[in-house]
């Protein structure tokens, strides 16, 4: 038997940065599956300059022409007021918000040593603070309704780092902490939060040599985000990578580690190989904070008991 189609009939989604690239693909796919969509996009250039409200409206027009429902929104994610206004657009129009995808982004390259502070803040304000602004605005209505799906956008540049994009790396790694807290705080209220770490050729790749890239359009990522947004999504607090047709789970892990009742600086140096040993890596998951404490305490108690 064919797998039943996963639909979003009756659901309402907000997609920030929904006017182009990945965000556009997300908005179109959700609308195609019956979701009502707020397409948020300032329509600016890649650095975030020069707003153009027609960018979001063109996606809305495409959705409506195909028989769907959507509205355009051009408020900025970079301020708390803008974040509230974006979510309020969904509440005012359809009385609910079920899905939030924070995809809005900009690019201003620079190294730690040389980046102008204005360029550092411009990217952090949109990517990371923008995520908090819209998540905070949507979180209350979602928790009160007992249902919500949040998808934040990180990057391999946030997980592993890359040169000359410190603002981007800081923002995308900070997204991991926000994702974990939203997943934990939403757990009792039917609200799930996950991260997409996408790889796709969009205008964010302007200036890069992509001649050797395999096919990696936004349409390869959109179904992954669609599943994370769906009521059937079975995970929360996770980071999913999607690039060039490959899907993987990314996560923070730690080594088993080693224990001594007392340490000196010299002891730490001599034990480097032991606490770097990757055999039996620990994947502590959503409740890793408590699991880490428990594991550390248990190792100490076991070693103490054995010594006695």
C-alpha cells in the first residue's frame, strides 16, 4: 500500500525569509499540502540592505494561484517588535500558529580580527536574535494550544566553524542552545523544536565556486523540513542535516572520560589520551544536562567505592 500523504490541512505556518531560496521552497511545499502560510521576507539584498516587499508577495501570489492560502509580511525578525508582529500576522488572520520556520538570513563576511562590529551585529541580529524574537512570540500561543512545531536553521558552519564568517558561525552555533531549551520547555505542551542544517545552492552561495557541486537545490531540503513541521514528527531537540540529497543527524557527543579524586595540571596533561578516547562516545540527547550530571556523579561514586 502507498504511504498516506502527510498533510497540513487546518494548520498555519510562519516562514521567515520565505521569499527566496530555501524559505520559498518551504512555503510552497507546506501550502501545497494544505497549510496556510505567512510568508515573511523583507526582500533585501544578501547583506540585508534595500528592502523589497514584492519578494514575499510574489510567493503569496504563487500559492494563491495554485489554490492555497497565504499572506505576505515584511516585518523584520531583527527586533522584538518585528518578531511579535510576524507571529501576530498569523494570529490576526487565522487565529492560530502551528508551525514556525526561522529561515531568514543575511551574509557579511569577516574574520575575528577584522570584521566591523556593525557587520557582526547585523548577522547576529537576524540569524540568532531573530530566532529568539520569533520563537518567543510563537511559544506562548503554541504552548497554550498544546501543539507546535518549530524549525530553526543552523549550519555546518555553526557546528564545525569556517573561516571569515565569525558572525555566521556564532549565530548558527547559538541556535543549538535555543533549540535545546525550546524543546525542553515545550515538551510538556506538545511543542517540538528541531534544527535544520541545510546545504543548498541559493543566493547565499553568491561568490562561491560551485562548479564541482552535485545537484543541491532547495527542493532537496524542503521535504526534510516538511517532516520536522508535521504532527507525525517523532523527534525534538535534534539537529538534522540535509545536503545534496543526503540526510543525517548531527549531535553533540562526549567521550566516556576518566576520573581521579585529585588532579594537578601535570595530571591533566598526562591523561590527555584517556579523556580524548572516542571509544564508547556518549550521546546524551535532549535531557543531556541531567544525564551528564548523572554520568559524572556515577563515575566518581564508582571509583570512590572501588578505592575503598
